[in-house]
């Protein structure tokens, strides 16, 4: 894996999640805009009232679209409260979840779920504290991820092949950046850019009226004939960068 973590605790931003009203429509738009193959569904999500499609972006990262199956689930309330679709969550692989939970508790970041899925501990941190739902997935092997054994369709000509980073917007980006830095045991890259690095990917904190994931930076595939402007879908800007 690129930039594989060394000894000690480490984290890798693995999966970016968009909350949508219409799974089929948003999934189709995203596949067409990025020339990605159809994705697959997480079979566990239907039990909590969500439909989803997960799209592979290169060998190490994933874009997931989730949509509510009814209006009572938390995602439906989030869409209504925020006035529309948007960047909903991040899944971050960690080697050992305990230090993150200790630091989160110390700065008042709340936990909304603590459970086991596919043999691994998963903890979700409160979006009201961190600007979006943050899922910590304890998988100690940096070369392992949930979907390694899942059958996937592969695009023969994808226009993007990696996720480089994301923007998290909030009315107070400095406060949000400080909380993230505390939880992840890091210092922001600089006072000007307000960003932290999770493995090879960067989370940046930007001003915005709505707290959510507002932009995703993608690497153009080396086989792409040209770097076209990325789409804006579900309230999220997709920015495509040349290699």
C-alpha cells in the first residue's frame, strides 16, 4: 500500500460517503461523471434502513452513496435538516481504536455507535461535533479492508483512480480543525490551510453555512485522455487533479 503506516497507531482515510435522496439517480450520475463501473451494496446497511452503492476508486479507496429507505432514519432527518443532499460521512481505518476514543472523550466528542461488523470493531463519532459522521474502523493490517474479498466490477477506462483528500465545511472551521487534530493526535498542517493528513490523504477544513463534507479531491487516471472539470453532485464538489 502507498504510504503504508509504520509501527504505532496510524489511520487511513478509506471511504467517502455521500448522503442522497435517490440512490439510483445519484449513483448513475457519479458513475457517468467519473466513468466508474457499477458498485456493490453493503448487506448490513439494509438492516438500519439504508440503501447504498459503493464504488471502487483505484485499489485503495471507495466512494459510497447512501440513501434512506424511509423517512424515519437518521440520514433522512439529516437531509431534511440540512436542506438537501451532501457529504455525509468518512470511514477511517485505524490500527487501534482505543487512543482515538480516549482523546475524543477528553475533548467532549460524543460517540453515537460502538459495534462489530465483519469481525471488526466500528465506532462512529457524532456529526454535531466533527462536522460530519466519522467512522473509525479498527483493522490492524494496513493492507486489509472490508471489501477485499467482495466481487467488484472494474471499469476498463476509469477517469479517476484515487481519492487525494476532502474538504469539511462548517461555520467555524478553526474549531472543527482543532477537534479533529485532538482526536487524531495531530497538529494542523498550518494555521492558514487548516488541514490534517490521514495516511496519504488530507482532510481540509473550510468555511461554510452547513457542516458537511463539501468537496472531494480525486486523482485523474494515468489513462485518462484529458482532465475534465469534476461534477457537483449531492451538494459535493468533485475536483479532479492530474497526476
